[in-house]
C-alpha cells in the first residue's frame, strides 16, 4: 500500500486563511520575519498606518523610515525607542507588551509575540490604539477642570459668609453647612488634580511642615461624620517624624481622601488609627492609617488603585462614589517620590501605608 503523502498548505494559502480570521478583528496586526520584512498585515493595520497593503507587504523595515512623515506610525510600531516621547514596558517575555506615547496625540500598546508555521518562526505585533479614548477623556477632564475652577470662588465666598455669621447660626446647622461646602471644595480639588495627574503636570512645593498639624486639619474637616458614626481616632506619632519636608497641599489631599475612606467604610463605634514613625535605616517617614471597617478581599486589593475601580461592597455602601480618590492618592504619592501600599482583611479592617522621604535632597534629583 502507498503511504498517503502529507499535504502542507502553501504560505499563500496560509495567509489567505489568516486574512479571513485577522480581518474579523478591529486591532491592527502585522506579521514579519527576523529580517524585518513584512509578510502580512490585516485591514485594520493598513487603515491605522495609512499605507496601502500592497505597498508595505514584502517591505523591509529599516530605521530610515523614522525620517519620513509618511511612515510615522510604522516607525512608532517598529522603532518606538527612536521616536516616541514615552515608552513603558508593562510585560517582558512572550508576549512583550509596551505602551507608547507620541506627542500626546498617539497612545498605543504594542504586543509582540512569536508564531510558527511549517517549522518557520515569525513575529506578530498586535496594536491596541487608545488614542481616541484618551483624547475624549482629556476633553472631559478639561471641561470638568474649567467647571471646578468656576465653582471654587462662589463656594469659598459662601463659606466666608457662613463663617462670618457663625454666632447667629445653630451649631449643628453651622457644622453641616461647612461640611457640605468643604466637601464640594474637596471634589473640585479632586477634579483639578485629576487633570494635572493625567498630564504629568504635578509640581511639588516643598516646605518644612508638621504632619500632626496636617492630620488634625484633615480630621476637623470630618468632625460631624466622625461623631455621627461614633468613630474614635487615635494618633501615635514618633517625635522624630513630626516635621519634615513635604508638599502640604498634595499630602493634605492624600490624607483627606484616606480618612474619608476610613469613615465611609468603617463600622459604627469603630476606630481610625494613625501610626507615624521614621525609618532611620532608609530615612523615610512611614504613615500608617488603619480602620476597623469592612476590609477587602485579595481581588479588590489588586485593583484598589486602578482608575474608576470600586468594589461591590463599596458601591452598596456609597453608590455615589467616582472611583477616582485612591487612583489619585496613588499617583500623587508617586509624584511625591513616595510609595503607598495597602493591607486588608475582610470584615476586620484596612491599613494604608505611605512612605515619604525624609531627605529633602531626593526631590532635586
């Protein structure tokens, strides 16, 4: 009997089948060999780079394309380190994933992996284009930022009028009015910081400040809320950590946001505990803010600093939240050249740990 000969489809047949599959996908895709010759692109890739498929198939990529505006997006995909303003590696290995930013106009993620056919190995790039989404988000933030700026002045004027007439207002009503106005001002500040964070425009104003005084100012903001839930506050402060150089406005927002969380998700008659110490070996100030609230599971902990993330329990307790507070806290601490992490146990409580440098010189680097 004759052995049935194994039939291997030609590369042309392979790409025809690939074309049917890859053109069902909206993401740009390109296959190329180890000599940087493009072997295949899907329709989405053709549209993304703005080049005719026939022109760039079997086209050998080289660095000269970075000098030609016609090949801009092709250059960004293959030589991002030579042309992009910002590159971030989010995953190394197979696949490699990098995030690329060009002139604050093009925002893409590039996934690179290996594919094999007929004992030959090729390279595959998949492009995720976030440009439109980010532009829309920036436009929304710009509008909100404009509204926040316009709201700040009348809110401050209203607070001044209430404080000027404090003696003629019932104490409980006065406290509630001040709390509502302060909360509105806090939201305007959050919006303005959101835009600055997105644009990487956070500038530090370092001064020798008292962390005790800042915490007390933050707590006074929530006086009525703490009383309503009968939450006790304990502060343990090492005197060596009481004063150091930090940006008062930024750290005020951070502490304020964390206290608000500790109140909102705490239990009645619960506690908020501050522990502030100096790590002498690393020359860092360590601020721990603990509560006796609902806590978080591991999945929530992994997502807690992501933009717009809110756990199921958080939504049930506070349906009106934005999911921006902890995202901002994380980015503001990073902008302050510090670190933040969180520890939590379900139904026991949560601790946020902030580390800020006690060495002023670090900010001049």
